C-alpha cells in the first residue's frame, strides 16, 4: 500500500499519513494532484485527464493546484495535453500562452437551444 505523508498547517506542522480522518477532502485532493504531478516526469503519455480534482478545495489551494497544472502541462518538451474537467473555475486564474479554455454550457435554463450534431 502507498502512504503519502503530508503537512498542511502553517509553520510546517507534523507530517502525518494522508487519510480521511485527519485531512479534509480538499487537502486530500491537493496532496493527490501534487503527487500525480510529481510522477509525470516518470512516464510519457499523449494526454492526461483530470476530473473535478478542484472540488472541495478552498480558493487558495485551487489556485495553487491550477497554476501547478498549467506549469506542468506547458513545460517545454512534455508533448502532453492535459484536460481538466470541472463544473467550476475560479475567476482570474493563471493561464499560460499555450492554454486553451473551452466552456461548454448545457441545460434546461439556457436561453439559446443547443445544436445537435446532425444540425451543426
């Protein structure tokens, strides 16, 4: 089994094993995505998909994680595309020149009806 040792409190705090009893869901998400980012240099992949990793994070940690994702995804020579799927993004996030953001809006409350694939 894999054990991640983390500390989230100001001033360093003591390291403890990442688990659902000591850390919040947002803290576990931060630790997980930072661990996965640390592993990206060990394997190559044409793309990576990250689904709703920012759910449960406070604004500070969401900005930190998003900035780290952008920096890793746009690092020279990686050749990897990163797709972040999320129902929400904070305003004024850090974007690099190479970042493309696609917003997809769907639902019963939209004023403009969505086009179907057949009519597009």
